[in-house]
C-alpha cells in the first residue's frame, strides 16, 4: 500500500480522496472475505496482526478513517482504545454472533473507560449492506480531511442525536437507548415521513434477512423506541407500524402548534 495514502488521505499525484482508509486488527476478517469485500466497495484496507503494529503505524503518521477490531483480549484493549481516542479514530467491534456477550462486555468497557472514543459494534457474518451502512455511520460521525473533526449533532425537532456517543436528548433531557435501538431510531429519524420496509431495517441493523424470529426482534425494538423516546404528538413525531411492510416515523404538529399557526395566519390576513 502507498503510504502517502495513509498519511494524507489522498493518493499521490491524483488529488482525489478514496472512500475510506480502514485499519483492520484481528484474525476473523479473512474467514469472511471482508478485505476483498471492502476493496470492492471502494475502500483501502491495511491489516495488522497485533496491537503494537497498529499503534506504531499511527505514531509514525499513518491516518485511518476507521478501525475494524476483532477483540481477543481485554488486556490490550485499553492501549488500543486510548490511541483511538487520542487520534479521533472511530472503532467498529466485530465478532461472531455466539460471542455477543463478550462483544457487549468489550463495548461497555470501552464506553465507560474511554467516553471520547466513538465505538460501534456488529456481529459476523455481516452482509455487504450492513457493512456499508456501518462505514457510512462512522463517516457521518467523523469527517476526514487530513485531520479528524467530530460531526455536528443531528437535530430533529425537539430531539438531538449525539452520534459520536450514541446518545439521544429530548428537550435537553437524556433518554437511554441500547446501541441497536439507537441505530434503528437514527435510521427512522433520518427517513422521517418515509416507509422503511421491514427487510431493509433488518438487513441494515441486524445484517439478516427477514424471518419470523428476526421480525419479532424488530417489533420489540420499535416498541421500546416508541416508549423510551416518548414518540407522540406533543413531541412532534409518531411511529406508525405499516401492516406486513414495516414502520414509518411521521412528523406531526401538536395542538398548540396548530393553534399558533392558525393565530399567525389570521393575524396575517387581518393585516
């Protein structure tokens, strides 16, 4: 790999930026063909066999947009996460579905010990659709132009999403969501007033095709989001299930807003 790409984000002599420069640390990725799949999606990849090699590359000036990490031991995670937090490098933790409990432990450890580090998680195997979406989410969180900058919070009416820390606020009151609930909620808000097909959400968030069990998981998740985010007319959004198809987050006006609009309209006509 041309090191000028790693250090500047541009291929020497072209002046053009490739999609993402992705560092990969772990032994799981070859098994699932992720390196080839990422390159077919237009990304550059650099694989590391151990954490010392990755940290050494970063210290030598290599720059990455994202780290895909298959955690094997909590003993070296502190060093890796510390380096990522210091350099504004977002991380996606990846491991097999049977190791979800361990993945959750690593995820929680990182969030508590390194609150400034942007961390997502996904299970293997992963579809190309979900893989592209996870990378896109990291790209929205951090924008790269030779240095890393936290992206602006996403605001939808009374709701504010802090993507870098997976937190949601309603009128400055923090609402507690689990990571996957956050992902689904953000997807719904970004596509407000648009039907999201059940298969699309399952593929993007869970990386699985629709089946009875997965479909039930989505319904439970949607129910929790509706309750935790207090989605109702008073807060400007309602989550509507569309029978046999999916969900639609609809913007709605509260009664007080409608009265206020009517009052302004009457005042304008009177003038």
